[in-house]
C-alpha cells in the first residue's frame, strides 16, 4: 500500500501521519471490517440527509374528560418533536375537521366515559367523523391509543369507534390500537414505542425508540409515589337525622411541594374494608398471615387484600381468570358466549366475595388468587379549597356510599374508609390530578354560573375562595341541591358569607325531599330562565359538577331548552349555541 500524502488525499498533515502509522499495522480482516464500517457510516449520513426527519408532520388529537388523555397526547407530541418531527397536538374540540384531508399521519389518544360515550371535547369531532360529511381518507396513516376502565361494560368504546371509523373511511393503521385499563402507563409506552418503530420501518425517521419514550411523572410526588398527607380535620357536614353522611376532610401538604388550581382533583389511595377481607379469607379457609407476592414484594395475605388489590369490583377479565380454578358447571356456563347478557347483569352490584361463595369449590392457592386481582385504584375527588386561601392544605368533600344489594350491605371503598376509619393525625397517600378541562376563566371579570348538587358543590367552594383571594370582580351564580334544607345544606354558612360580601352574586337552592313534589337544580334553572339566558349572552361560563348519569344529562337538556325558549331558537340552533360555548371553553363539566 502506497503511503498517504497531503497532496494525494483530502487529509491534513496530522491526519496523514496518523493514518500512515496505523494502516501498516492492520491485518486483512481489520482492513475489511474498517472499510465496511466506513461505508455503513457514510450510508447512514446520506440517509439522514435524504430523509430529513424534521420535515415530517404528525398530528396528535386527544379527547379527554379528566386530563389523562391530554397529558398522554402532550407527552407523545414531546417525544416526536425530540425525534425531529413537526408535531401538532390539539384537542378534538379545537381541531377543524376539514383539515383531516390534509393530514398524512394521525395519532389519536382518547378516553371513554359514562356508558361508552366520548368525552365532551371529543363529541363534535366524533359526530363529524361518523356523519356523511366525513371525507375519504385513503391517504391517511393512523393509530389509536384508547383509555378506559375494564370495570365498565363499554371498555374503551370511544377509542374502538374511532379506530373502526378511520379504517372505514380508507385510513391505514400505522400501528394496531392499544386499549389501556386504569393503570395505563405501561400500555401507553408500548403503543408509543410501536408507533415510533413503525414510522422508522416506513422510512419516516431513523431513530429507534428508546426507554426515554416512557410516560413518566415529573413531580416529586405522583400517582406512582403519593405524598403521605396528615389528616387535619374530618367532620360530617350533614345534620342529625340526615339520610346522608358527607365528610369534609382537610389534609396538610406541608413539605410536599404539591400545587394545584381550582378545578383540579385529589387522587386518594384507600384501604379495603377489613371485615370484607376477613370474610374472603374465612370463605377460602386460608391463613391470613400466608405470604404472597405482589409486584415482586412478599407480604402477608391480609395486608395485600387490605391495601394492594381490588376486591369490590368485578370485571369480565377477573371472572375469566378465575375460571380455571372452579369446578362449578354454573360458573362455566355463566362465562359462555351464550350468557353474555346474564353475565353483565351478574357483575353489577356484586364483588369478589359473592363469586367465591356462589361458585365453589375452588382449587386455588392464595398466590393464584391474588395474581388474578387487579391493583387497588386511587379514587378521585374534586378539590374543595384554594391554595390562595389555605396555603399548604387541600380539602375534599366525600359522600359516604352505603347500599343494600343482593342480600348484603355494600360500601364504597374510599368513601367509607374516609368516613369510618380515617382519623385526625392519620396519614393518607394522595397526589394531585390536574384537570385542564375544568378551570376558572383567565379574565376575573367574566361571570360564572356553577351547578353542583350534593358533593358536586366541592370545586365551587374552591372557585369562590380563589375569586375572593384575588379580588375578582366578575359576577357568580350558584345552583345547589340536596335532599333537606335543615340537614343537607353543605357549607351553608360559607355561601351565606360570600353572598353577604358580594363574592357570590346569586344563589338558588333545591331541596328535593322537603316537599311532596321533588325539586331539583334544573327546575330552579327553568324558573330563572330569562336571567340565566341574559348571563349567557353576557359571556358567562357555565360549570357543571356531579352525577353524570342523571343530573348532568338533565342539566344539559335544561340548558338546551332555556336557550331555545329564551333565544327564540330551534333545538338544533340551541345545540349549536351549546357547541359554540364548548368551543370557547364556556361550558365545562366535571362529572362522575
């Protein structure tokens, strides 16, 4: 081999000297490897220049009721941007459907709530896509990440609907839909890595997904690492003789660094009812101190059932996982495809103890049993305080749930834990759940209308505390309802003080059991329809918090009726008026 020279090569003197010293020492195999390595490196450089990932565009649309889908969508957008993509992240409400024809790559992150319904900010886009106006999308690559809860019958229905409809319109799946249960982090990471890998395969970019794509919380305390908040107060807000028990709970956040805004929620990790745990262990004739493993950690069976696993919620998945341990013909018949409707009906209002009692004998060890159960999930409560009014504290309003079903008293896991077994000085594992879809207007002069029966009034206490603290001048109107004036007027003295000092402009109450005729908040709205419509015309923001099945639907219908009547509109025009309010963030709901 002739030596390199500065005159016959593109190298400088120092490089030529180094090469002439190195090359004579290399074996033939080493020279062959080096030539292949240099050629491959050159090809990678050319590919990177040719493909220019920065020119690739991806649209990420989300439909989110409580903020989980939005946070995931934003994380997806951030990850793609870090890999050189031009990314647009938008709520479905803010997205112009006609833009769909211009998009090549679409990622959808959407939750399902209620009885398989789309979130409020996904509804208009969902309806457009399922209408005759939806365009052909033969050019589109798409993938759907669906959020849901397997304890509900219509698990991830909205995501499944989007996935199916986009295919019907001609779209091609970039990556198969992934359906996430309440613990969505691992599934979401799998989906995002899959999407990135498919984009890579199709030549869209040249970076392989790495563990950095995982969806991880950034706060010091989070769902994965909750803060142990000390209980400062736990009182019953209902008077003697009430049919209800509503707890006002004050917690210290001192030293946590946790912050929140009015409209956010508090995630609370409860413990199961010790009595129910004991009954399960007795039914199976197990030893409560038997050691079992959950997520690689060995703990006594009783402690695991108390603190780690869900035992009050039946799901299709749980029933199927228990099938191999039962010799009961009735149980296997219930799990057959022919008895799907009967199975759905059975699941309602029953728990794990019912299944163990009704379909024995069981050939199942404690370890097999606990491996069939899903993790105990946090419960979420609208925050009832403002940090401006109560620094380093958070307040929640919890209605204790107790009812008879299938011959047994049933208890809400977290609500009765708070009512019966949570005492001042105890520590409660909590974290903040930010909800960007339920927020006070940025302009403090904007009028607000708050509709919150029962514990649905909680966030409005935080709204008014905040408005008082910042000296907001905007008008405010509260509609509150419950059963009895004397025993169930939650936070009565506080509302009256705010009415007196002008923080609360107007209040209408409905106590459904005080007269022969049941009166609810929607009836008070109709009585005030003219003034309510004037407030809407003046730009008021409407907030609804509480029961999604009956109250929220009735209030929604009442709003449409009032707008149609007072605005001299057809129903279709009134619905369009409401849709426009939603678009402007002037109609927000926190319903459960």
